[in-house]
C-alpha cells in the first residue's frame, strides 16, 4: 500500500501506539521524520529514537514516554497542513498551541523547527517588513518607504 502523506502516517502510528501503551513504534525513515522525531525528543514528548538501515530507506524506532501509571505524555497529536490543503502562516499570525504550553512543528526554509524557535529566529533577524500600499490612483500597489504608516501601524502586504 502506498502512503501519500508520510508525516501523517508517522503521527498516526505514534498516536495509535500511545493509545495501546506500546513501548516502541517503528516508522519508515525520511529526513523530515528524523527532524520531527528529534524535536519530539528535545521537547520531552518521547524518550529517544534510533535509525536502522535496512538497505532501502531505513526504519526509525521511536521509544515512547509515559508518566506515572502508564499515562501517556502525548495527549494530543494533529496534522494541520495536509497535501490536499497546505496551511502557510507568518510568525505574527501563528496561533499558540494550548496557550503556549504545547508545541507546533513547522517546516521553514531554515529547516524543521518549533513555533517558539521560529518566532525567536524571526525576531533576531530584525529585518525590515517589505509591504505595499495602494497607489495614488487607488488601483495599483506601490512599495512603502517605511514599515509603518502615518498612524504608527504596521503595513500589511496585499492579499
């Protein structure tokens, strides 16, 4: 059976193994899945993961983490951007997962990172926002000279 969304398959395998209280789960390897597994280890949601080469693409063995009385550490796991409907967001518009207590994993041009790391990287760059506003005729857009308008509000790019 061919899997069209390998990341969703990985998340579903972790969710099912977590619900069944398994100690480990195996998923086919890819660089994106390795990066996601590394973030889950760094954030403390799984114990560890290892990559085993099998001559094809390899297998990631993920060791799940449980609390007291075998209660799962991962309480919710959801795929937001899917192959049929991609969701793109900016750092300013990105919602916080569980009011900042949860973690969103993002794929960015600088690699796979958490939402907190993406916000921090965006702030540290301190780059100028290149925006557009309506021209004098009202029908065309021109590039703004500054990133703030006369009232002190930030310009937004047209949609």
